[in-house]
């Protein structure tokens, strides 16, 4: 399958949002990986630790493929981050209780995930066939 070559003479708002979205996705993936390792090390629920480890590996890989204009990777990246935003939003009270942190801090990650999804989705014109 041949992929289209993209050329631009000047950076547009879409390309800036695309860059921000991909950087944020990689950062969220790395933080998920670190959180998964910390979760398993502190004997928190193993399902949470393993899930964070898997997401921590998959999200940066998807971001890398999406950066290469893979529409499938881009759409799956948006989907997985959006699902995790919903899970973490509704799970924020439990996360705050288990980790012993204030509710505001438990809501930072869902907010960052929503911002990442918006930035990635704003670059949708780059992935049209």
C-alpha cells in the first residue's frame, strides 16, 4: 500500500496541533509505562499495572506510526486515548483514594488525555484519503 507524500511550504495550525497531539500521546504513553511499573512495584491491583504497561508500550508505537501518516494508527491512537480518558475520569475517585492524592490531581490525567484527543482529531485533514 503506497502512502501519500505530504509537503507543506509553511507550518499550519493543523500541523502544529498534529505535532502537539503526537508529543502529548508519547508523553502519556511513557507516563503510563512508569505508572504501570510503579503500580506493580507497590503491589497495587495487578490489573491496573498490567493495563498501564500495555498502554505504555502501545501508545508510543501508535504515535510513531501515526506520525508517518498511518490513518489506522491515528484512529486507533485517538480511540485508545479517548477510552482511557473516560475510564480515568469515572475512575478518578477510586484512583484518588487508592493513591492517597487529592481529587484534583486524579483529574489531571483525564484532562490531558482529552486535550490530546482534541489535538489529534484536529489534524484529521492530514489523514483523509
